[in-house]
C-alpha cells in the first residue's frame, strides 16, 4: 500500500475512512508485484491498482465489504478457462490479495513516513490465526517499532528483526515466522513493505540528451542529479525537472556524494578528460548501473585509457558502453528511452529482446530473498 502513500496520506489528513487491498503473493504471469494496492473510501472513491484491470471490480467490492463489516480477508484470483466471464486474471497468473479496513495509528504513521521520504518498513500478518490477520507493525531503521501484531510477546521482536533486514535491503516481500516468534510452531506469514528514499540517477554531462534523460529518470521514480564542470551549461533553466544541479568536475563530485546499490550513473560527456577519471572511480563503486555514451571508436579509445590508469578487466565488464539498448534511436528523447530501457532490463533481469516470438517470461522475477521467496526492490 505504500506505493500509493501520497494519496492515502491525504485521505488520512482529511479524516476519510477507507479499506486497502494489497497484493501479498504472486505466481505465474501476474501483472503486479507484492505491495501493489488499491484503496476504496467510504464514498466509493478508488485509487491504485492490484491487477492492471482484470479483477479490480471484484476487489473494489471486497474493499467496500471490509468497510462495512470491519473484517480482514485474503482472496486468491487466478485464471479460469471454464467460464470466460468468471472473475480472474486474463494473463494466466495467480495473485493473493489482503483486504483490510485501515484503522489505528500504525497505518497513518507508515503512510506519513513514506510521503516524507523516511526509511521505514510496514509488516502485516497476511496468513495465520484469524484474529491476527491484518495486524501491523511499523519498523524504523534503528530497530524501534510501533504497533503490535497481537500474538506472543516475542512475535513483535522477531517480526521487527525480519522487517529491519528487508528494510536494509530495500525489499518488499513475504517472510514466515512462528506464531510464538520462533522458527517453529504454527507459521505466520508477514508481508513486509519497505519504504526507502527514491534511488538516485546521476547524469554527468549537461547536454541536450541529458535533458531528455532527466525527464525519463523522473518518470521512473529516480531522484535525478545533473553534474557538469561547465556552469554555463549546468543551469536550472536548461534542466528544470532535475532534483539537483551540480557544477563540479564529475569525478570530484562522485567521490564526495553518497551512492548505494540502487544508484545509476549515466556518463554522457564522451570527453576523455571528464570520462576517464570519472569512470575510473565509478567502476569501483557498488552501484546498480554504469553507462557511458559514445561511438564504438570512442568506446575502444576510452577502454584503452581506462586500462592505462589501472582499471581491471573485471571492472571494465561492468561498463555499459555504448550506453543503451539498440532501438535505432537518433533524437535525444529516443536515446533517453534507449538508456532507460537498458537500466530497467538490468534492474529486472530482462533480455532486451522483442517479446514477439520470444519464449522468455513477460514479467521477470525480482531478486530472491535468502529463504527463496520472491520479492521486489523498492
């Protein structure tokens, strides 16, 4: 439900009563991942989506029912070829959806944290004793938590620890623990939704292609920074949609700023005096993606220079250059789309090939949790 936190937080501030349906598990070619949500208020207004349209009507009714009787339920939707008009997923997948009325202080606190950009994890019981279904716990990065799952005293502590581990990894997914907080006994399944600050996209080179990439980066949910050593080009007027504009030598800025495993670095300068020291530093960092613009001749020359300054073959293998997927792009907008497509494919494990005639999955699984369950990166 944190994927629609901004709208839901407004509902809380307005004093509206509402119920939320949240995807808690998926199988096959399901269109949405765990954490995706649809909410319905007491006036019948709906926001969000759990299936891209297939089962929204049925889920809408479940939310209305939850508002009326105050109960929490988990409903499974799958594909049915016996009745073409049955409510089900036309894509052939299976989704389990938790439907619960939103009450108490934990949910509003979780929504407020998500809207303000604070790191927090919302853990909810989605499978277990009926009287505990939908109980929630809000876990902070320091390990403190609000609310209670209502079971054995050790349950809250164990759940908080599991949620904290998923928050540290920026993951959303499910985990099983025992009702008494141990790894044995009657199992309880928790859905943990991690709310973390937006991942960073740092675009080096204040050129026209960068302007288009900034727009696409914002559309994908990145916090976008543009960096260039030339103050005449790195201006708010040229990049009005950027979150931050930095005038500095690219390698010097990269060495002074914070990056993490979700950060993507796009080097668009294709000028050796900028590129070589920047990429020398970038390829040693544990970031998600490093791409550099330039022709194949520029790429070969750049690689030669990088080897001369000590960049290893293993580090060079991380470099996406020439940057982007082969879309035949020519304009800045088409090139930005090409770069964004490669970033998404790299993040989700996609191949980048056309789905027509391919035998690859349409929806690729997210990173696997240590227990083998599938989750998604926020």
